[in-house]
C-alpha cells in the first residue's frame, strides 16, 4: 500500500508545481514579440539648399549623403523627383521641362556621366510627380554619396523653390532610404542671343559697343571698341536688332548721301563685316529708323515717310520704297524699337507704332499710334535695344539727359503691346562724350 502511494505522489508532482501557495498561476507560454519595423535610412543634402540659376551661368552640383540600414544588400537605385504642382498656362509642360534640364551624375566619387530627366505622367506611368531623374545603380553600403549637376535655360526660372523628394529602393522596390533636396530655381543670365546692345560714337569717330548683362542694377557691360572712322557718317541705323552675340545689321549714310550696309558677323569681338554699298541719294531723308527685321523707314524733307522692305536672297538689300504717309514732320526723333518705330513729338510725347505684319489690306505697315507718355523732351538722345537687363525678352530703351546721365526704360507689356515703361533706372553718367547713340 505504501508503494502505491509513493508512486501516485510522484506522478502528481510531475504535473502539478511543487508550490501551490496563494497567488500562484499555471505556467503559460510567453506571447511572440513582433520584430521591429525595418526603418529606411536617410538622405541628407550637403551644403544646404542649392540655387539653380536658369540661364548662362552653367551647371551647379547637388550633393547627397546616404546612410543605409545594415539589412540592405544588393543593388540600390536612387531617384529624385521635382514636385511641380502647377505649370504655366502656355508653353511649359512636364516633357518640355524634362527636356530643358541637362544633368550629369556620379556615385561614390566616380566619373560623371550623362543622366536623363523624364516625365512619367505624360508617358502614362502612375507616378506622383511630373518630372524625375534616376541616378546610377550601385551596390548597397553603409554610406553612399551622389553628385548631380543641373543646368537649364532662362525659360525655366518659373519653376521656383522646391523640396524635391529623394528615395533609394532595392531590387524588390522596397524603399531603403529617403530624404529631400532643396532646389531654388532663379533667373540667371540670358544667352547672348537674347541680350541687346547699345552702340555709341565718340567725338573722335570711334564706335564703342555696350553689351547687355541681363541685370537691371547693372544692365551694360564695360564698353568694347568696334573701330574708328565712324565720323564719316551722318546717320547710323540698326535695321535688324543688334544683340550681344554679334548678330544684327547696320546701315550708315555718309556725308555724300551714300548708304552702306554693315552685315553682322555673329562674333561679338568683331561684330560687323566689311561694308557694302547700297546706293546714293539718301541725303533726301531727315530721319531713318530700323524695323528690327532688316527693313527700314525713312522720312523725307516734306515729312513723308517711306518704307524699304528688306529683300531675301537678293544682291539688293531693299525692295523699291513704298509710301507710308505724310505728316511725320511733327516728330523730332524717330527711333527703331522692335518691328516698328517710336517717335517723339515736339511737345516731348513719345508714340509707338506697331507693325501690321502685312495684314493691312492697303499694305500700310503700321497700326494706329499708341501713346507711351510725355516728358521725353528731357532727353538729348534716345535709342532702342533688345532686352538689356530685366531678363524678360522685351525690348528696352536707353535715353541720355542733358547732364550726360543715361537712363534705362524697361520694356513692359501694356495696352496689348510692349512699350518702354514710364519709370526709369539710372545706368550711369558721362555719356555726353558721345555724339551718337543707337
């Protein structure tokens, strides 16, 4: 009997805990603890926000430092997107923006190679941002570095300031690192072909050239010498708009009344080819103005204005003249400005004539004049030019006052056309050394 009791006790002890005191509970297996979430690494922009000049300054470099978690292996891809929310109503779209961005990229200090921006929205891809760029694929490591150069044209300054998301993904598409890059697109220097030029002849007959800068605060570069002997002419008139890239043609009338053509070269250091004789008899005109497209208007002594349309592929630069109309002796100044002249009357009021573009049924080249404003008799010289400082592609006017100070009137859009603004900016003094500005 004792043996049976001992065995029974042993069996119970193998199932029930030895201590059955108060508060004791049967043993329960501990619940499984979920593994910690796989947090992605970081992308940090080196040097703070990057200013991207949209213009001729050249590329700037964005640098990114990446830290990856230990669990990341294999190849990884980095992608930067531009979170542009709104595009201007006319012209720019994702494809055009992508095409206007030029970049090279490098990883971990390697050689730079071209990399391309694309527009997944238009390509039909479901991607949250309209423009993006993929950086080179590389093997995962604890730290990675990327360098991306960015260059674009003045037309893309509208992009403005962006916080561009950057993500790295592994071969499965899992995001393994993320961050942002601050990019500030600002208006840079326009290409020389968009900038204007002011020419000035000194009293010794030397012609000087002032090229536009694209800056309102300092719209002209230091002068360049074109050459001497220009005091042989009683009038010098640009007929196609002179630009900082060395393009633009001039005509010049000598004291005998012979008109000469100076074709532009496209080389700003030597802007004109040797002169070509057009013909004699041009002393009948008291004023001439170019029309920007190679054509010319000239006023005779009776106040009649004549139009000379530029020829194409002809040894003669102009077609026979056509009569515009009489009454132009009310003006004491006639200056080319875009495709039509501006004219100052004897009361100091400036008027602008826009071209009809060949739409007038009677062939009249200009629309009804538009009033720019009064007070222009304050100036002793007025000259039209392509964009000098505002970087807006609108023609500007420079004007010299009696004390020799030169003023900039920026071209503005008003009343459905471009005309010189009533407000002005001082360029500098000492311009009375010149007897001719154009």
